[in-house]
C-alpha cells in the first residue's frame, strides 16, 4: 500500500465486514432462533477475527504508521489520525485474545439473559469474572502502548476505557460534570417530586392505538428513510445496522404502550443521526458518529426535550383521544425507580452515577465481581432511599457489562447535558417550535440536527465537536436550568 487511495480501499473492506457483523448482531437480538447460538458464535468469531486481522494487516499498518502517505485535505488528515489510533489500540492484543474475548463475551451475554430472568447473579458470576478480567487486561495493554503514551500515560484504566467512547474528554472532567449534576438534582428533587405528585392525573390510554404502525408513522413524520432502514421488536431496544441500512428496534409491551412509543423516539434519534451522516464519507473513520455522548444527545433530544414536552403531549393527546394535561403529567412523572430505562429524565442521572462508580471500581480492580450486588445495592439505597430486593432490579438489569462493554455509561448523562445545550439553541432558532410540534410537524427538528450536528460527523474529538456546534463548553447548569423551568 503506497497511496492514500489504496489505504482507503483496504479500510472500506473492513467497514463493509463490520456492517455485515452489525446486521448479524441485530438478527441475534430479533429473529434468531435460540438454538442457533453456537452457529452465530462461529459467524461472529470468524468476522471479528478477520476484522482484527485486516486492521492489523502489516502493509496497512506500515502505510499508515510510516507517515509517508500524504493527506490532500482535512478529512484525509483526520482519517489518517483516526486510523493511527485504531491501529495502535487494536494492536494491543493478538488474534487469540480477540477470539477468546468474542467467545466469552457472546457466551456471557447469552447467559446474562437467563440470569436476569431468574434474578440469579451467582449463575453468571464465574463467567462474568473472566470477562471483567479480559477487559482489564485489554485496557492495561492499551495504556502501556509506547505510541499512545502521551494520550494514556496519566490516565486510569477506566479513563482509557472511557476514551474509547468519548474520545478526547478526560474522565476527571466527566466525573465533575456528573457529580455536580447529581448534586444539583438531589437538592431540587423534593420540590420536583411534590409538584409532580400534585399535578398527577389519572389517564387511560388504549394500548392498541400505539402499535408498530403508529411508531412507523411517527418515524416517517421525522423523515426517517424507510428505504434504508426498518423497525422491529427486541427485548432491549437498540439502534443497530449501518448508515446505509439502519436497524431500529423497540419493545411492544401491550400493558405499557406509551413507554414503547418513547423508546421508539429514543432510538429514532440515534437512527436519524446515523442516516444523516454524510454519505460520501460513510465508510471512513472521519465520517462516523463523533462519540457515544453526541449519539445519546440525539436520542435524548427526541425522547425528552421534544417527546416529553407540553407541545408533543398536545399532539399525542389528539391522536390518542385523551386529555392533554393528563397525558403530560403521565409522561413526566418524577419518582425514584429501580430500573434505569424506566426512570424519569431527572432521576435518570442517579442511575448513571451509580454505574459510573461501579464500573470504574471494577476496571480499576477496587471492586471484586463477587461483591458487585452488595455494593450496588448499598450505593443505590444511598442515592435513592430504595432497597434492592433482587438482582434483576439491581446489577443485572443492563446488558452492557455482560457483553464486555465498560466505560459507556457516563456518555448517557453527557448526552443529556449536551441535548440541553442543543435545546437552548433550538428554541432560539425556532421560536415557534411548540406550535409546530403541537400540530404534528417534526421534520424541522430533524433538519435542525442535520444543519448543526450531522455534517460534523467525527471530524473532531468529542469536546471539540460539542464546542463547535454550540459555541461554548457543555455545562451541567444548562440541564439543571431546564429541569427548574420544567419541573420546578
Ligand atoms: Zn441511546
């Protein structure tokens, strides 16, 4: 490989295989028969091995790392920078490690489902312990890479993990934002709860009205492109697939249809971002989503800032033939809950603080896997006053850790904070936004993001991207002010 063009061609091969891999993951979560797990494990093991092999192709690595390849514009320069980082990070472990990691994490994920169902942490403990130790080994190796010393030498193992999801944002900065946010929230909470209780009204919603067709219709109103994406069902809603083929899933629970609608809105925010990334650079590292925090800002914006607004309640109330005030209070309860994904937009960040502390201590070897349930329950009670009586309501509720993903959780709260910043600018750009939303016009919401957020893709690291979009630094105060205005 001698030229930039040859390097790019090679990378496109890796990206193409990666997108096939994500469709296989989507299938595993939606339609794959249970008995096919070993077959699928074989697919995924082979694919992740191949991706690792191609990423580590000596010719590709040499071409990128030699710095002999000349970039002819800023995007090419950024691609070379991102390739360099990803080559170095992935070279930290060998193929044998990658295959082992893929096998253990797939197995652990499958076992986690049963463990969660039976609320039995013990049943997954040995396998999970092995997975945690593999993750730590991986981080240790990345941290000690000579060529990444300037980036990671002063970071904790957890800081290294966080950088894989939120490149460029220091973990101590994130910790400050998150703890200040939770402190500010805690002070305000009694007042918010009291007001929400006072405004609570009974409401009956016909769950039959909110079905898959309803969700699809809403997606269409936000200009989701159904020729390059689809909606299906899964236990844990997610947005997968790839820019040219976005696979969105939702839960369709007949007893709580309203929540399904909001999980669809959430995933739709992710999906629109993926669909809106510049097509020209879809297979290039600089053309990807910037970070998990920016991704999450997109989903939170739709779910909470638009979806749980008074204006959206007005729109939805007409559709569902219910009282708009009652619907608004139904969509905006403030109450402490065991389950992260069921919690309201205010107390949600407590759940993140808890996970942040637990995963930080697991990765830094300060918390042993066997002590996780006890530590989780104690800290949860401290934060919320609620006593966890079974692990399915506690440390078994989320899939992330059991698939080997650590360092992701803080991005959820960062996304909330960045969404609040975007909302300030959105209101300035569209002073009539609530009339439009009340009338069921949503395309302009997507267009606002298409204007400000999507085109930047991963041209810069996360803090720089956010700064460029809003022209200031993200502050937890903006989200707290939004809480005050809405719930105070
Ligand atoms: Zn999300």
